[in-house]
């Protein structure tokens, strides 16, 4: 069905899906904007400035493997923006594999990344296809900073901090509450270790005198990506938002989930968390303002013979996500990924290449790298 439109953006009616479409337009990549409600998708797409300058279709599709496979057939890349991914991702991955498409998504769910790797990684690799969950600012920009640090010989331990300022979208909020049900892991000597879900950290924020409050944030995708990387033995990642009041609310929510919701039957847990998430963010947040919506990715790398610190200051984290998705699709249309099967954005496209793209669109500064930590 998608012979003339090589990229399918599934979930195009949401905040992030629109941004992916906006950047595909800037790369002159024809695409299909798909979702479960055509009228809603059309309304969003019609608001994109200059949308008439790129070939595109708007399609309604049911969330089932068969119809999704029919839609993806003939395309090359699927950008999946429909979460929570642990619940809704399997059908899209199965359809992408059946249709012979590369798969990208924006997940913030470590358990989904682990599931995708174990269930479909080898099948995608056998077909020379990319399976890349988590191509998004929340993790990819920090991964770029980590890889900049790993350019320094003698480091094998990554201490990652990701912070941003802004309003979570409805989909992001659903993801945040979904990961509260899962176990979270960090990497120590190339083995997964389970976080205490009530862990919290006072952090020194580079570039300001105030300290911040950060959490394991579901474990993040970083430990998954760096597992079995010969350069890395240990990887811990924490994150959150700059606003301490908001983070204190998240800490209280995590505690409440541990004490009141995780004691419920599994099916009731999901319903209870969904209601809480909807009460927190039920609508579309304001469009990002780069003077307000800033991001920070800080990585300390250490080892027996090396110390280095890399900080990437940026803005508009959802725009960063939209750009990373669009560039990844644009790249895949022209050349094979550096690694097929399950791979992160940096493993598939190169961290310096991704950094250059973010910088060329004015979304991040040149990294600040300090030798000796």
C-alpha cells in the first residue's frame, strides 16, 4: 500500500507524531501519516506549515497486525509513536517485520526495549532490518554524550544524568506511569542489577548553583544499549525535570504506587495507573519555546586510567525527538544502518552524525567536554 511513500508515521495525531512529520517535510521525504482516527490525524497534519510541499497521505488503520502489515507493505521505515509500547508495541513490530520495514519508536520504557531485543532482535537482524526502540531526546542525546566520553581511552563506567524543562505530553505521561509497574535495572560489571524503585538522588546540575532531584526514571534504555559493549562495564542513568516541586510529586507517586497499587491484581494496576496518568495530563501541552524548554544531558565517565565529563545543553526536547526520528528514517532510505537487528540510534547511525544533525537545526550546543572529570 505504501509503494510511493517510503515512511509511515504511526501515531501522527499526537504531539510528537506531528513533529516527526514536520521534520520529514524538511528532509523532503514523502510519508504516510497513520492513526486510528483519520479525522484526528488529518486535523493535525493540516496545521503543519508548508505541508503542501511534501507528498503525503493520511490513513486510518486499526491496531492489529494484519491491517498494519497491509499498510506498511511497500514502505521502508515505520516510525511508531503509539505507546505505552509494552502494551501497544508488539503489533507494530510484528507488522513491520512481516512487511520488511525498519522499525523506530520513541519509547521511554526499559522493559519494552528488553522485550523487543529478546523477542525480535535476531529476526530483524536476519533480514538486515533495524529494530531501534527509544530514538528520542530523553535517551539518545544522553547516549551521544556517553559516546563522546567513550572517545577517551581508559574509561569503562558511565554515570548519566538527563534533565529537561517542560510539559509532558499525554503519551509521555502514560509511559511514565506504565513504567512504574515494571522492574528497573542498571548495569554493573556487564550484569543487570535491580534498582530500588524508591531510589532518589540529589544531583549537582552543571551550569547552575542549585541542586536537583533525580530518579532512576524506569532504568532508561542506556543500560540495555551498553550491555555487552566491550568499552562499558557499568552504566547507571537517572533523570527527571528541572522543577523540584514536580519531582517531589513524582517521588510521592512512586511511593504510593509501591504501597497501594502494586498490591492490586495486575489488571487492576493498569486501570488505576491509567486513571492517575489521565488526571495529570489529559490534553496537548503548549508548543515548545526554545527560550523556556531546555534540556541537559550530563555524563561522567571513569575508569582505571581515565576521567572525562561531557555536557550537552539543548532545547525543545520533543523537537529533538521529532528530528532524530525523521533523520533516522531519511538515513535508512539511503543506506543500511551500521548495525542491523536491535540497536540504538548511535549504534545504527553514529553519535557524531546525530550530534551534527541536532546542532545543524539549532537544538543543542557543542558538547562541553572536560578531561579529568
